[in-house]
C-alpha cells in the first residue's frame, strides 16, 4: 500500500518533468524609424516577436540597439536558444565586444542565429561567415601540413562596402610555399534595388523542416532586390531561391554549420515593405526557430 501511495504521488512529478522546455527566442532589431511605414505602431522586430509569441512552445523577447548593453547582455543571451537579427543602417554601432558575445555562443553551440535581409553585413553574421570560411580553408590543406601551415587573412572589400560585379568572389584561397592566404568573405553582393518589385520564391528543399507547410512557389508582393553573387562561404543547404522579373536571382534561404552552432540567413525584406506581415515569411521564421533549437544529430 505504501508503495502504491508513493507511486501515485510521484507520477504527477514525472509527467511534469517530462514537459519540454519552451524554446527561448530573442529578436534583436535596430528599430529604424522607417519601419513604421510598413509596421505601423510596432517596429519590425516587435512585429516578428508578437507573431512568434502566438506560436506554441515559444517564449519570445524583443530587444533593440538602444537597450542596456545594446540588447545582448550576458544574461539575455544565456537565457536564449535562438537569436533573430535585423540590422541595416547602424551595423557599425554595435560594439565588437557585444557582437562577439553572440558569435562565441554560436561557435560553442549554445545559441543559433537567424540573420534577416540586410543583417548580411551585421557584425555577428559577418564574423561567423569568416569563421566558417577559415574552417573550409583549413579542410583544403593536406592533413599532414595543417599543423605547420602559416595563415594570412585578407578582406579585399573594406567592410561594409559593396563589391563590383567584376571583383573576385570571396572567400578565396591561395597557396604559396607554406603560406596559405585566405581572402575572407565580404558578405555582400554587387547589385540591389529597393524599388519594391515583387520577388518569386521557389522552395528548393521541400523536405527540409524550415520549408514545412510552404508551397513549391510563392510571391512576395513588395521587397528589395539583391542580386548574386553573394560573397559568402558555400552554404550547407539552400532552401529557397528568389527571382525577379528583370532577371536577377538570389539564394534566399541558406544554412551553415559554424563551429558547433548553426546560422540561417533569410533574405526577403526591407524596412519599408511589410514582408513580415505576410504568412509565408512568418512561417519560415517559425519553422526555422523550431529546427535550429532542436538537438543536432
């Protein structure tokens, strides 16, 4: 009888402990005033956070560059699983110290990063792409030479400067003697156009969890155009591609493993177009948050 009573008392505790911990999402945003043109009373990051807060299993907080410690305090990041990042005009205002808080946690596998649109040249994304480029370059060195190889790192395009279409693609690797020269990725592209022309999105990897529930093709009525080539390390997976009626195209949903963590770049956007009021982009973010927070195989 005593054993039965103990079992009855313990079972609710077992059930409670089996409840999965919610995914903790931190949405970081510069909060440019222009965002109000598309998002009304809310900033872009607040709009994303409000939507994600309605999704089961997510606990979401919205922060900005103006918050204490620029929104990325040690405690804030330690209580996050996935960080969504929007940056554009104030990329250099984020301190190197605060950027490295994000970078180091991704490299350690403690958080994942989702970089949106113009966050392609945010400090956390750029530095993580540089780390991935270094790892890719090291893998090209014969194993017997890796311990003694000398490295020289270059960044041809001053950050953040738009390259010309004729510029060599970065990252690139050259070898002379025992010295390996790696030109780091500029994380930019030669052409862009903020005219609000629609883009046509194709789901390339329909079986990927980030693409779950999304159609094979879908349109974004108003967005900014980015044109390839995108100066980044080759992605592990390209989930979406965008095309425009004038002929441009872009790898618009890319995943990289960087260190022990993962990075997802999602291209659609521009602060004056309500891209993140549209069902499909919000579905992408919901899927991405859930996938990035899941244990890696």
